[in-house]
C-alpha cells in the first residue's frame, strides 16, 4: 500500500458573496481509513465535500487525489452520498440505479450484474420494478447507498449516511462501511452523530467557521483531552467534598443517588490513584472505579465553543 | 460526451413512455384530421335540406317571380292561409311561406314542420329582397330588367407578383397568411410547451434532491444540455408523428369521402397540368377557359405550389429548433432558481414577454409583413423564431434570414452560457427565495 494519501487538500479557500465558507483548509486523508469530517451546521463541511466532488471550484488551494491534481475523470473513483439526497420518483428502482451507475462509467451489463448482487444482499430485489415513490424512506436510502458504492470507488464520501435509518438498517450500513474499508476503500464520513464517530472513525478533522480546529486519530485526540480524572462510585454515606484532601485532588463533579454517589475527581498534585483510594476508604465503600475518557461529543462542544469565543 | 448521451436518453425515454405522451400524440392528429375533413363532409352532407314551399302571396309582388333554386322549390297558390295550415300535414310541403299585403310593414311568416336551416331562411330572405328591389327600381326609376342585369357587379382582384426578370406569379395572400400564422403559432406553442417541460424537469430534480447525486457524476452544464436536447427530441418526435398521423388519418377520411364523390376527368387533367407548371399565371387563365371560379381555385393551388418552400422548410426547422433551444436554456435557469412551480411566475413573464409580444403583434404583421417593425422583429433574436416564420411565406430575402439565423445562434450560445452559470448555482440552493439581485450574484460566482 503506497503512502500517498488518497486525498490531500492544501490551503483550500472558498468564499460566497459575503461569507468565507472555507478558510485555508488543509487535510490529508490516509488510504484505507474512515475519516470523520466534523463540525457544527454551516461550518463548511458540505462546501468542502462539494469541492472534492467538483460541484464547486475552490477560490484558492489545491486538491489532489492519489497525488494527482483533481480532474473530471476522478468522479469515477469517488462515490458521494449527499446529505440532501433523493431519487426520481416516477422512475423504476432498477432502471434508475442502472442509470446512476452508468453515469459513473459502468457499462449496462456490469451495472445490472452488480446491482443484482447488492439488491439480493439488502433484500430489496422484489422492488426492482417498482417505482421509487412506492418505496419507504428506509428502502430508498438503501438504494441510494447502493448506487453510491456500486462503482467500487476508492474514495467514498458519505454525508450523514445514517439519518433516516432505523437501528437495524444503521447496523447494516455500518457493517457495509467497515467491510468496504477492509477491502481497501477510504471513507470520508461527515456527521453530527458523535457516537457513530467514536464507533467507526479512525481519524477526524473538526471544522468550525470554515477553519480546521482539530485533526488527528480518534484515540490520540481522546488521550489529548483526557485530564487524569477518575470516576468513582461510592456508597456508605452522602458524598461530602470536604472528605477529600484539597491539595492533591480536585472534585470536578459529583451527584448523589439513592445513597450512592458518583464523583469525578482529578489528580492535581503528585498523588496517584492509590492515594485517592486510600483517602476515600475511611469514609466510603468503594463500589466502582474507572478512568475518565472524554467523549467525542464533549470534545466537539468544548473546542467549538472555545474557538467561537476566540473569534468574537 | 457519453454522459450527455445517457442523460438525453433518460430524458427522452421517460417522457416518450408516459401515457399522457401517447394519448396526446394520437389524439391530436385525429383532431387535426377531423378539422381537415369536416368542411368537405359538411359540403357533401349539405347543411341545407330540400324545402318544398307553398307560397301564399297576398301582396301579389312575387307571383311569377319566384324561381326554384336547387334546394328551394316554390309553388304559389291562391288559397287562404287557414286552409293551407289545416291541410299542411296532409300535403307534401315542408313549409308554408305567407306573404302579407305589405311585406315591408308586416313581416312574412314561414310555417314549418321540421326546423329549416339558417341558410335556407337566409336564402329565402335574400330572394325576396332581390325581387322587391328589382321591382322598386323598375317602378320608381323605370329601369328595365336588362339594365338591372347589367349593373350587377362582381369583382375579384388577381394579385400577381412580377419579379425583376419579368416572371409573373399569381399570389394569394390568404395562402401566405394562413401558412405564416400556422407556422409561427406552431413555433410559439412548441417553445412554450417544451420550454415549460424543461423547467419542470429541473424543478423536479431539485425538489427530489437527486440533482446533487447527478452533478457529482456529470457537470451541471452537461445535465442542463442533456435535458434540453432530450426534450427537444421528444418534441420533434411528437411533431413528426403528428404530421405523419394527421396525413394518414386525413388520407383515410378523404378516400372514404371521395369514394362517394365523382370527380370529373377534366378537373383532374387541369390539376396535373397545374402541378407541372404552377407559377405561370397566364397558363392558369388559359386552363380555366374563362370560368372565373375555376381559375380562382386553380390560382390558389398555384400559389400554394409556388410558395418559397425551400426557405419555409429551412426556416421552420431552423427557427423552430434554435428558438426552442434559446428559450429552453432560459427556462432551465428559471427552474434552477426556484424551489416550487408557484415561484416561477415572476421569472416566466419577463422571459417570455418577447414571445407573447410577437404573438400579439401577429395580426398587424400579417397585414403588412414587410413593414419596418415586422422586419426588425424578425431579425431580433428573441422574437425572430416567431416573426420570421410569419414572414417567410410572403417571401423574405435570404440576407435577412441568414442575418436573423446568425444572430439567433449567437444569442443562443450566449444565453445558454449565462443560463448555465445561474443553473450551476441555483440547483444547489434550497429554501432561498431567488430575486433578480440574487441571480446577478450567482452569475459571478
């Protein structure tokens, strides 16, 4: 596997009339990974994705696919599932899927063959000759997903792929995405759904107000945001912060429930976790102990708020 | 390029396979054919019925003056009205015409069994009026019957075009007029019907949200062009089918009718000669041999045959196609700028204003097809598809046609480029109510 990133964006900027949608964004997306493109609404994710899909042209900056500058032929190695997606309502499902596949450069025969396999796998074969308007939303989403991946693109760009799916179908799509990655595809995954980010993304980039504010492998980012605090579940009596020696520990949050207290405590001085336990044991019964790992959701909110505050 | 073909194919097939397309394609020629056959059918099944009329003339003015025509048969009897009415249903008369003592003061009355046609009544009135007028002339002025015959006048002006080389062609403006009107109306309807289809298609893709999927495979401009061309082919298919089917239906109807009509061999012979030499007006006169009505008919046929068919054919195909293409691009831009069909009005009106204006002015232009305004509007690219088609049957110099054609193509290219820019931005804009200011911004993205 070559080490050239499948997608490299260098200093990409794009402005609309009176607002800067992208401000010198640089990204590298390594091959065969699942890359989470995160950011609040209006951060510029969709603009970036549209530039990669050559729907928009950047004002400045360069996009390279496999080390080559982006050009028209690259649409054949990209699969794009937009957030706002639909199908021709009056067209038959199969016919339409074949049409979309042929626009991506597949021959008619190839398109039909591959579609049959996918339709079987997704249990929608009986719908081949039905009109799209007869499909349920979930089924239409399946068809859209199939047409996105049918031409076996090296780079898949999925914008909120799980919206509108029930948990069963979400699982199905998730499994397919992981399978595609294992077979060599790279997936750019744009979402607000932070749980799915934690589950499947290898790397992420966080964009806010057109700027990249965070990038890296998910586990590293989490480590970076870990603050050496622990979550303890304590019984025996109602929690009282005064029981904790203040110079070494800092109580971040605590709450009492049915005679049990859940407390998050940060180690501030040189003391270790054993010292904390030792300090607590005379007062409480220790029921649980666990290192605190920040959730992507919290990291997202913290960084976005910090940057927005900085800007204004 | 391949992708444009795919788009054209989809746009074409989805429309041609629709039920509404099939119905419209087959019903319209039936309608046209009926329009063509109906006059002939009416002429055969004459709308007037034979009337066998009993005349009771109290005035004495008409006795001996009423002559039978081919549909009206008179028999004047000196009986009382009451008696005639009493025996009416026993008699073979279809009507009783009662003329009172002073028919101008007291209206004559017509009693009937079966509703007589309006034409019969009009003829009846006309006959009575003529007789009365002649009698007055004779009594008051002493004009003789012979003199009355002599002062009857019937003038029909033959219009003959004499060109520089001295050739003469009989011309019937009515023929050019109706053809011009037909052609320009056809262009107008085609542009509107199919232009709106382009717009609808764009709106459909936009509201379906499939457009973003497609423009990630093809350029927006390719999608727009593919749609416009695909729909143009639908239109051409429909037009061709209409013409072919109308001819077939009309042919079937005609042969059905003519099997019942005996056609004189000499008329047929005349026609053949006409076909061979349509433009020679002296030959026409000779052929007709003094029969004024026949020579008029022959001249109409002659002027149909001597129309500038090459120009008409070229002009029709060209202005038809490029007029559509130009406006279709604008319609596509409109479709891309709005979210729903309802929002289109504010843009459709200004865009189609030149078309509507051309149609409104048509009745003036047809009176004077070489007037200054008509000439300029037939060269101006936004109105030329319609106004030029109106003028061509009257004869338009080649330089004007070519100037108009060049301008039309240039404008088409420019506007399509412009529309493409609006389209490209518009199809991805949702929920934003587009204003002209907004569109101007899109042009510069």
